[in-house]
C-alpha cells in the first residue's frame, strides 16, 4: 500500500494564534478542537457533537470548530442547541484549503477525526504538518499509522471514547504539544510526497522487468 502524502512546508511560518482565534470568537486560551471534513454520517461529526458536553464539564471554556458542509449541518446545529453547547461550537462551512484553513489548523489544540469509516484520513497528515495531535477513531486506515499516545490518541466511534481522547489532551497540554511535534516528524519523513514517489517508483521497478 502506498499512502497519500502531504506538503509540510505549506504549514510552515509563524502566526499569532490569538489573532486567528479572535476572528471566530474564540479566546486566546480557550482549548480548541478542530473537525475538518464532510458533515456526513461517515465522518461522524454527530459523534463529536455528543462528546462535547462531557468535554465541557472538564473545560467549560473549550471551543469546537467544524469546518466543512454536508447534509448533517442543520441537524448538528439543532443538536448543539438541544445539548446547550451552541456557545461552544463554530460552524464555518467549507474553506479554501490554501487560505484561512491552514491558520485554523495552526491555531487549534487538537484535530478530531471521529469517523465511522475512514479509508485513509488525509486530515490527519494536515494536522501533523501543522504540529497538532489527533484524536482519531480506530475505523479504517488511521489505525495503521497513528501511534497511540505518541502522535495522537486512537479511540472508538462512540461519544464517551471520543470525549476521553479529547480530555486526555485537555489534561496535559505539554504532552499534547509533544505529540504534535512527533506528528510533524511522522508527516515530514514518512508521508512527504518525495517519500511517496520513491515508494511508487520502487513498486514499478519490482514489477516491470
């Protein structure tokens, strides 16, 4: 198997996270969780939504940013109101991956991938390129390359397990930052497009006489 890759250099450069956060009504010290993907049943944004009340019991100032559109957006917004967590949620819709989205990646504390089924999960590489740890479900490809407790947390596709992973980050931000650094190393050396090209070429050299 040859996986997708990522251009880590796109995420280089310093920004002031407080300025980016202020744009979306998020305080400079508010723990911030980022979801990026289609708002569809496969990607599990509803599972993250159901995990938010538990996470807020640990950190009442936490914020949860949903980037992406899909057929679940209206139901997610309704559910946020029903759960009393709308104040902690930001629904930003689709964003230019080469624009403000990079700054959001660089400004959050963790990226959550709560998928019910995830063939690969390139958002994980994007999170790592930005130096952020991930909380990702066991389902599908991510379990093959996410190292639990080293560059993120592997959880199950249910709200309580997702909440556990988020609270692990909230409980030790120093370790979370270290995991993000390890993720950056993994992305830069294991998933660079140069590395992917070498793997692809190697397969052809084995198969073609």
